[in-house]
C-alpha cells in the first residue's frame, strides 16, 4: 500500500471515529453504561411524560447508531476481496462489532422505559424502533 492510500485510510477511520464520538453527545441522556437495575429503579419513579421523553432519548440514540452501522457496513462491503483480511478491514469490523454492542445495550435500556410507559397506559406512538 502506498503512502497516499495509507494516509487516506487513516483519515477515513479517524473521521468515522470522530463522528461516532460526536453522536453520543447528541443523544441527550441516553447511556449504554448505566446498569439496567438502575434504569429499572429510575423508570419506576417516573411519570408518563418523563418515561416517554427518556424512551425518545434512547430511540434517537439507537437510530443514530444504526445509521452509523449502515455507513460502516457499506464501507466494509466496498473493500476488495483481496483486502478483506487487511488491517483496515479488521479495524472497520471491530468498529462495527462495537457499534452493534452499543445498539444492543441502548435497546435493552430503551425497552425498560418503553415497557413501563406501556404498563402505565402511556402513548407509545412514535417510539417504534
């Protein structure tokens, strides 16, 4: 691989990582690291409006990360077969796996707020994933 291609790949990967880091700041109070037991306890103390707002925060975070996953998957698919085992492809696949884990964690927490909202008879329209 020549130097120009390596620099381009480094810039591409750096840009992706910065965009992913930037997404977490735009997602309000959605966090994938809060223990589920804490989320359940918090949801138990919330009213319908608070539950819907929190569920929406999580939905927005999930949607943003799913968009990142689609972009990353397209980049991986565009890598020639001869380079599929290269360092760029492996790095992108690791990033993809991390994004998928993040979406799973966010979805688990979203589901707590969503289920509590439903249980309380709140309006869940607009919260479908």
